[in-house]
């Protein structure tokens, strides 16, 4: 089964998924916020804050912040295409860090679900600041569906 983006994602579903992901303690502490969501797609962001810096001499964001944003965004893209209540866990994630995330700029992540099977979802994602074509990092990830991971039931 391939990932479909033909059917619009109901606004209530997008709002529910966004609210759950934004409320997870780690995501909330980092300040991860939803920008937009469609079937098989998601964009989220983190505002630059000094406490998220990984290299004080250059003021660039910590790589773990970039990783967490990409992971949350990629997972959200999967949640848009699986039945409500199904759980999800990151199975594998490869991130290529292409350049540092510059100081004082919002960091975005966009993800696309490109293949969905009964048990595994495959996602491509990238992190960028001003321009989606000027990436900070690129990711290929897979997620296990129906695992003991997080489910999107309303809180």
C-alpha cells in the first residue's frame, strides 16, 4: 500500500494530533509547534532559545534538538494516515546533518510519508531554517505501527 494524500485530513484530526504531540513533555519543553498537516505530510517548528544551544562558542542549536524535531514531525506525518488509536514507535532513523542550525532563527521540519504497509511506515524528512531547499539535516526513517509506542487517543 502506498501513502495516499488524495483525501483531505479532517481539521479535527489535525488539531487532535497536533495537540497530543505538542503536549508530550519532551516536545513541550522544547517548544515544538505545529505549522500544517495533511495526509502523509506534516511541518512543525522550534523557536531558537539560548538554552537549546549545543555549541556556546558559535550559538548553534544542539543536534538532539534537531533530531527530536525531525522525529516528532515524521511521526506526525504517519499519524495522519493510520487509524485513530493505533500506536506508533520509531523503528529506525538515519539523519544526515548537512550544516549547523544558525543562531536566532526558527528551525522547521517537514516530513512526508512515502510508503505505508500494514506494520511499517517509511518517511522522508528534512530540517531547515528560512528556505526548505537549504537544509540543515535530512532524514530517512521507519516507524512500527501497532507497537507499544504512543497512540493518538484524545487525552
